[in-house]
C-alpha cells in the first residue's frame, strides 16, 4: 500500500551489479532498490540500511544520470518507491 515503509539492508557494490533502475527520486517497482539508493544519494557503494517507502501511482518515471549511474525513462502509470536514510540511533 502507498505510504508503507520497509527497512532494507543493501550489500556492498550494488552500483556495479548490472541491475537496472528506472526513474529519479521515485523509481519503478522493478528497479534495483539498492542501486536506486546510491543514485539518489542516500547510500554509498559501501552498502547499509535504508528506508523504502511505497508511493502512489504516477504516470511517468524520468531517468537521469547521477553519481555514475544511469536510470532509464519509463512511460507507464504505476506505483513506485522512494528511498531515505535512517538515523544511526534507529538501528540497534
């Protein structure tokens, strides 16, 4: 459901794993979560924990080349996700 939040643990080296991402800030649901986190600046290629939030349906996902990662355009009406960082004190 839109607004649902999930904790995701990303391994190292997601930037180079060959997976695709589509969108920018809001990504398609079939995009690599960890690569999207690096693309958005929430995470480095060292990995770590992030928060994933499901979004409402949008009509167009615009790609952009950021931080050495190219994301693709996707013209589809679909729900997606965005990623955010977690404070160190939230993870025990």
